[in-house]
C-alpha cells in the first residue's frame, strides 16, 4: 500500500472522531449555558442535550449561513489590501522584480488587472 493510503487509513477515523467530539462539545456548551442563564433570568425551562444540539444547528443556519458563499470575496479583498500596502513601500525596481516573479511562477501579469481597474 502507498503512503498516501496509509495516511488516509489513520486520518479518516480521526476526522470522524474529531467531528463527533466537536458536535458533542458544542451541544454540551449550549446546553450548560442555556441551563445556567435562561431559567434563572427569564424563567424558561431547561434544555436537554438534543434540544441544545438542535438550537445550535438552528442558530448556525439562521445566523451563520451555510458557509463559503461570501467568505472568498471578503478574503480576497483583505489579501488585495495587504498586497497594496506592501507594494506602496516598494521601489519601482522591486515592484518590477515582484511582477516578474509572479509572471514566472504563476503566469500572472498584474499590469493587465491594473489597467482594467483604471
């Protein structure tokens, strides 16, 4: 068997255990916080573990979304801002060397995207 498959044999069960632990801890934290605060503050009843897990899932759906749909745009925005700050401190020679590195390594020409933005 190749090393890739040997790693996969160990990683897959560990990932499943990690997911189960994460779900259990999340449900337990929600249940304990709810049962500690809300019955004494508002007179609401206590939750069971399964109700707390359902609340956690419901809050994730309502307030957290399903992930990925806007994260990439925001992440790219911050990467661009960081690169603009770095490039602002470069001399023209350093900037040209950086562009040559991008062209050689990734086939990317920043001057094309710069001309489109203007």
